[in-house]
């Protein structure tokens, strides 16, 4: 197979998996928003049809603003961010996906997640909110003691929008210091709330020498779908890996789950289906190179 065909196949499989992961109401919402935006833009440009210069200028401005909004919102669009400000999560390469958990730690959720990970020998990354971590320091220490990665998700879950770079830098700097004191080790990784980024945030991150960690697949676990629906979304993230690929030891996609919900310190409604789906998903996560088990991948 030529390199181009292999690349096209990879892109097609990635799009198929993304479509399988995104729930129908979200797809419908996206179609509605894009449809409305295209209709509004078309109408506006039609109104300005006699003023071509204004039409072109306004069209270009809308496309630029739309592109910037898309870049801010879409965690997979990482262009324009310096390599030194981005991080690939260094999780064991024999795991088919790299699991990440945001918005915790939450007593009654994170401890069960850690139990399940330990049972199946899977490592994950936890992007914690510092105010929750300060309330549950023993859970953060357990993450580290059991070989997981701890990263910063912010002091709280506020979005970076309408905050100046200096303010973001001060807030993230303080949050990192507090988390480092709790962990007793340096914290280098940061995942912004909802994966939102903008120019001010990227500048603040670069000044603090933090490294941004996004994700490849979110599975909308916080919508609290039935556990088997969530499991089907999780299974869709599994790469089709051949024996040859496995020997290359390329890290799998980064998948986002939540062991909390925003700033709410309580046990969220999605915890039960998320834990049930996780327990069923974890046994599928290790690469199995034995020929007899290859068909399971
Ligand atoms: Zn979050």
C-alpha cells in the first residue's frame, strides 16, 4: 500500500471512530449550528451583493472568526502552538488507548477508578482541579503511588475566555504551586477546562513552561448515558492494531473521561454508568500479541 493510501485509510478510520463516539443529539446540534451559520452568512452576503468589496471583506472576517472559534473549541486542532508547549502522554505503549480523567478527584468515584485500573494493570492520567485535590490529598497521592500521571486542570473549572494572559498566568502559577506541594513533585502537564484554548491561554502556558495535553476522543460520559452505550463509544476509540503496528509501539489515542463534574464536589450522576463501562472496557485495553488472541483486536 502506498504511503498516501495508508494515510487516507488512517484518516477515514479516525473519522469513522469519531462519528461512532459522538452521540446523535450532539451530531444534530452541530448540523443545526453549522446550517444556521451558513444560512446567516449566505443571507448577509446576498444582502451585500451590490457592494462586492464589503461582501468580500465581511466574508473573509466571518471565515477568520469562525476559524479562530473552531481552533479555540476543538482539542484536535493544535496548530500554532509551539512544540515545547504540547505534550504527548507517556503511558505504557502496550495499552491500546491512553485513558485520561478530568475534574476530580472525587471521593466515591476516583477511588473506584483507581481500584479498577489497579485490577487490570492499566495506567492513566488524572487532570485534577486543585480545590478538589486539596480536599482529597490522599487520592492524589494514591494516583502517584500507583504509577499514574497527575496533571493540572486548573484551580477551578472557569473557562479561559475574557481573562487576560497575565491573570491566567497568575492563577495557573498559583494552582500549580499548590498541586506541587500536595504531590511533592513538579507538575508539568496542564489540560484547560473543556479543552478550550485561546491566544491568551497559550501565552500564559508558554510563560509558565507548562505543557498542554488535549485528547483525541471525548465520549460524552458526563451526559450520563446507559453504561452499555458508553461502552460502545469507548470501544469505538480502540485502534485496529496489527501485530506489526504493536511492535512499533506507537501510543494509542488519548481518551477523555471524567471522575468529577466541573466544580461540583459531589458524586456526579454519570459516575455509575462511567464506572460500569470502564470496568468492562479495561480488559480490552492491553495489546495481546499472542496469535491465538489476535482476532479479539
Ligand atoms: Zn474539565
